[in-house]
């Protein structure tokens, strides 16, 4: 009788008020500090205390299990009860209920058919086992199953799969709108990029399955995972490059997707890189990023010493390094410090060169990872740097380069942001500041303020640079040195490679150099983009070959020769003027004379043979020389540079024409006089010796010839 009553009570419908009372009773029965998993709390709960009215402890437990199936379970039981209250008041439908009732059900795979068939049997045989252990045993049993027994499950799966395909075709015909919306949702969202290891795994998996057709997923992962760890850096770089390309395409696709779907309220934040720290380091190193040097001489000493102490435990290594450092003389310590400073200097030059090859986004990443400004701060107090500064004190220091508006903005906002968010690392902080800057509208007053500051800093830099390059501060140019065996530097970009090719083939040799370069520039502009990319790739390949050859050549030098070469290069960068170079002059031949323009267009001088110049021309020449050497410039020199150039060119052409006309007239008069003299000479040589008139003519001709020679 009691059993019948209990069945009736279980079948009765629970009212909403009763369900809420059940949850309240469970809350009361729970401990005050409920921090365990919900399954643990559920198993330890005293359901007798939960029972109320006509509902027994078993009925309450069963009802709770029904309700808990509708909510998420990866939280504490206290949180689940709160969600259960919301669910009872406002029931919601899960993803399964959103599917169409006529949507065909996918068939179970052969393994799952075997698993569902044998699970109950093995659960009774091993009640102490968890679901995970049962799954492992059944998975092993299925792998050991003979092909004949497996065939039964495979045939059932294939038969149901055919029926599923037909049902899906029928469903598509009956519900085309529903299928279209489902495919749109699945296809529109861009696929996330894969890591280098995932790309390599997918590529190698097919080849592995051909040689090992019976291998399980675990076997494939283990075997290919070991192969990936043993993969060479060169092969790994190939997959790193493919992964970065995928990431770039994904970011562009996501940007377009967000713009096309504003109703989703999605924002594209900083995406996590597909590369690990080691892969990123390998990629940067292959691109030419230099290794960071030790911060001081002691660290350099320890690094060199530890390379020969691999067998010694790490704790003892540092103690031994410290003891040996103390035994060194002060001169030896200073030598290490000097080497460290030299390495820092080389590192800064190499890092600046590396940064110049990167786009702005990558520059921000590298600057966030590596604080480049340590060189100036650390080198200031070292004894080696003080000695060097004392030697080079006479030469003017290069002014500090100007920084962009974004970096000024970041420097001023960084301190405040560090106080607000102390948990953020430096790299994330730099990215966040860059994002803040990009989100500022261009017309906003605050952004204009930073742009103005950057413009002022640029003006300051240009002013300091002009002062440094003024005649008082110019250092005597260094003689050009030649190093035997040094590889020739190739063109740095595609345009230089194209120019070199055009100049070497002799096609434009008939043109002057200026017109030749202008023609090369116009041809480059007309060149298709495909050909430009080809030249760019050739130049990059030449640069890579040059770097390899240069490293080999430097390795072949002695330490002293290498130091001389590096010192010469650093001096050459500080003093970029060519050795022994004077101001460039444009020379233009004008018949028997020549006309020169000086580089700064302060004036010009016309130099002709003195015997062809009249007094008026000499006076003009003297006046022009005085004007050139005068400190005060004439009004012409105060005009715009382009207009000044045009005016000077016009003046030069006019003067040239005047001088040419005068010279032509003089030549014509000289020819006439010569003809007249020749006629008179011939007349004097005629047979009229006894004639006194002929003797007078001869004397007159001789006198005229003498006067002409004197002139």
C-alpha cells in the first residue's frame, strides 16, 4: 500500500511554489561555507531535512536531479540553486530544443555503438570504477576486437548513414530557409588561424596514416609530437611564416565581418598570437633581431664562464663565478666592462637597423618586449664610458632624435595607467596605450595637442642638427679606408637594383647623368607592380647573401682588425660626408669658356681667356667675385629656393649668350684683318722692286702685322 502511495506521489505534478520551497529547503540544509564541487555537496546533502509536506526525501532528490539537468554544472551548488530559481520563474530553451523537430539525427559511429552496447554490462561487473576508467577499458577492448566482429558495427553505421543522408536531402527540400540561415551562421564567421604545430600536424598526418593505417589518434599525436620537437629551425620557420600569414588574413576578415554585422556588438581586441615565445624568438632571430647583451661586465664574465661549467650544478656555478670575479684585477674587470659597453653599442645599432625593417605595429611589439634605452642609462656611470667621453668631448654630440606623437602620448599616460592597472606587464601596457591612441579621433583636441608637441620636438631636432652641422662644428673628414676581401654592399631595395641594372647595360649612356637618372625614375614609375616585386625580392636575396658573406669575412679577421673595421663604420655613420669631398659643382662647357654653379647657388662666375675679355667684362667679373665673397647676400639670394634657381639659370643663359655673341664678333673681325694682311703681303711680294710705292706698301703691311701680334 505504501509503495503504491509513493508511486502516485512521484507521478504527481510539482507546482512552482513547491519547487521554490524545495530549493529553499536545500539552501538551509547546505553548510555555511559551500566551496566544494556541486556533486560532492549533492552526495553529502541530508535529503531527510529537505523533505517537506507530502514530498519524501527520495521524491525531493529525484525532482532536483530533473531540474539540475537544465542548467550548467561547472559551479558550486549554491550558485546552481540561484540559477535554478531563475529557471523555474523564467524557463528557457536549450540549444537542443532550438533545433527543428524533424531534423534528422546523426548515426552513432561504430565505436559508440560498441560502447553503448557494452557499457551497462561492464558497469555492473565493475561498480567501483568511474566513467573515465570504464571508457578507457571499453576503448581498449574495441581496439582489440577482431575485424569480423567490428564489421557488424561498421555495417550498421554505414546503413544508418545512408538513411541519414537521404533524410537530410529531404529536410533541405522541405525547409530551404532554415538550412540557408544555418549555413550562413556557420560559414560567415572567419575560421581562426592555426598554430605552426597544428599546420604541420595536419600536413604530416595524411602521410603518417598511409604508413600506419591502424594508428589511433593518441599514437599519431605522440609520434608527430616527438617529430615536431626534433624538427630543424629552417623547416620550423616555414610553418611559422604560414601561421603568421593565416593570422593576418584572419584579422582582416574579422574586421570586415564586424563591420558587416554591427548588430552583434563585437569588438576586435588584441588577438593572441599563434606563436609561442620560443617560435617568436626564432622568427625574430631569422629576421635579423640581435641577441640582447649582458647588462654589465660581471654578467658577461659569468656567461662566458658558465658555458664551460655545464657539468657543475647551477647553485654552485654562481658561487664559483662570484669567487673568480673577486680574484680578478681591477684592470681585468674594466676590460670586461669595456667589452660590455662595446657590445651594447653594437646591439643598439643592430636593433635600430632591425626596427627600420619592421612595420609600425611590429616595432611597437619589439619595443614593448625589449627596453632599448638601457644603453644610455647604464653606460653613463661606467669608467670605460667616462674615458671614452673624455676623448670624444671635442666632437659635437648628435642631437636626440625626435619621437612621434603616439610615443609622447604613451610616455605621459604610462605612469597613470600603471597605477590603475598594476597587474599588466610592460608589453601588454604598450599594446593597450597604442590601442588608446588609435581609438582617439583625428579631430579631437587632445590628439592635436600631442601632434603639436611632436612637431615642436621635430623643430628642436632640426635646429640642433643645423647647429651641429655648422662650419664651426664640422669635423675634418676621415680618409676612406679599404679592407681587403670585404664583400661589396648590394642594393638595399628594388629601385636601387633596377637603377644599377639600367646604368650597367649602357642603354642610357648617350644621356647626361642628371637626365639619365630622371629617365630611370620615370621608367621605374611605369614598371608593373609584378616586376617591382621581382626586383624587390632580388634585392632582399642579395642582402641576405651579403649578410652571410659579411659574417664569414668578419669571422676570418683577427680581433684587432675586426675592432678597427667596426670603429671605422661607427665613425663613418657619425660623419656621413665622403672623404675628401668638396662642394659639388655643376660644370657646363661654353665654347672656349666654362660656367660653374656652386652647390648653394650663392652666385656664379664666368671664366674666359683674358685675351678675349674686354675691360667691361673684366669689371663685371670682379663685381661678381666681390658679390660671392661678401657676407651680405643680395636681395636675389633671399627669395624662395626654387624661384632663386630659376632666376640664376635665366641670368646664366643670358650672360652666356652675350659673351658668345661678343666672342663671335671678335673672331669675325680677326678673320677680316687677317685676310687684309694676307692680301697686302701678297701685293708686297709681287715683282715691283723698283717701284717706291710697292716698298711703302710692304712697310705698311709689316707694321700692321706687328701691331696685331702685340694686341
